[in-house]
């Protein structure tokens, strides 16, 4: 029996079988989500400390190179993901969008980082803007890392691309991610995360994985964090109305 594990606070968690995940081909059980309860406070703290520190030891150029290295490693092992993806009901054509498309996103952001972003971790945006008469006061914008974590809650139909399209942007920006794939197809996402770790290009704390429910994860977030959601409008409304999201004005993007 395969029990999928979460990867949180630097450890793989999950030994007790929970929800069975059936194959779309024949209805047989592909894996079980785990029934263990994660410590989400520890996971968020780990991302903000270990993850942010590890990412900001690198600059835009170095993180871009890491993205390319991960993409190349995933490409070498894509047949493993193809094999698993069949159980989601995906065809070869579907894999071209989800799996190969996910790799392509990493390559695209790697190229963007290498060609368009400077060394360091600060981007100067826009010209100097006068703020008072006679030019006594002026200001300009700079973009800096937020120092928090990005929580990505993803849909079932793109278990690889759905994760990588969001991860790549945050990774390049120096922001660690906590990824929560849809449980039904999370076995594909979990396999992809393990391959990314095997690449040796993933800094410690840069990517964490949640299998199953989010528990009290949203209660642990604050203003420096962000949430992105892909899925139904009903679920988006519920997440956006979460008391901590409202009280702390946590940036929330629904797709």
C-alpha cells in the first residue's frame, strides 16, 4: 500500500493511510493520502526562516540557473510522470500540456531571470517621481523579497504545470512555497516534488508539499505571506472569507 507523504519543515510526513485515490483507468487504488496531522505552524516558520535564508543566499541569476537545472532533471525523468499521469485519465496530448508544459514554464522563467533581471535581490522599478514643490522631495520604487511564504492551492487537472507555473515565479523572486495539490491527483505532484529534490538544485525550505487537507495552515499566515488558489468559485469565496485572511489583509489571488 502506497501512502503519499507531505514534505514539511524538512521532513517527509505520513504513514497512516487516509483517503484512497482511485485510478481513472480501472478504479484500482493508486495510493492513499496520509491521515497524519501536520504541524503547519512549524512548516510556515521553516519557510520564513530556513527557506527565505537559503533562497536569498542566491541572487536572481543563480536562482534562474537552479530553475534550469531542475527543468533539465525533470525532463530526463518525465516518463515516470507520464506513467503515473495515466491514472488521472490524462492522454499523451494532455501530458504535453501538463508535464512538458510545466517543464517549459521552468525554462521560461530561467531565461527571464538570466536575461532580464540583475545580480542581487533588488529590482529598481521606474523613474524618480517628484513628491513636492521645487523638487525638494522625490521618490522611486524598488522591489524586494517579501520575507514570507507563498501558499499555492491547486486544481486537480494540472498536477504538474499547476504547481510549476506558480513555483517558478516565486522561486525566482526569492519566496519559498508551500504547495497543496488537489488530493485526487496529488500522487503525480508528489512524484514531481521528489524529482525536484533529487535534482540537487532545490535549496532547503524552498518548496514544501501538503498532501490532503490544509488544516489550520491559513491561520498561521500573516501580511508578509501570499495565497494563490486555482479551482471553483465557491471554494475561492470560502478561502477569501477566512477570518485570518481578512484580519491580516493577506494577499489572495483566485483563478
